[in-house]
């Protein structure tokens, strides 16, 4: 009987540790994907026809150097309200 308890207990501990490891792996993967998404969205804001090397060497605080980056080719005028302005405004 004692042998059966030892076998069942070790199997239970093994499956429990496997479940914890898989759960931890999923949490880490979700966090890493969130970081990758934020980085991709942030870098996509800087796309204006420049090469990757130019983007990496340009400081973040410098103004855009091309008309496309300055927003002159935008379909919406700069003074147009944001579509979220009515949702986010406080009364």
C-alpha cells in the first residue's frame, strides 16, 4: 500500500509541476508578444521611407526630415478632431 501511495504521489507532483511550467511558459510568451507588439507599433509610427540604418541613428527627439513624416500628405487636415475626442472628452 505504501508503494502505491508513493507512486501516485510522485505522479501527482510530476503532473502538477508540468502544469505550472506550461502555465508559466504561456504567461512569458504572452508578455513577450505584448512587448513585440508595442515595439512594432512604435516603430511603424516612424516609417516614412527612410532605411532602418537611418532610423536607428536618428535621435528620437529630432523632427522628421521628409514631408511624409511631417504629415503633409495626410488625408485628414491637422486641425481635424480625433475620432476619439467625443469618446474621451470629460463633461
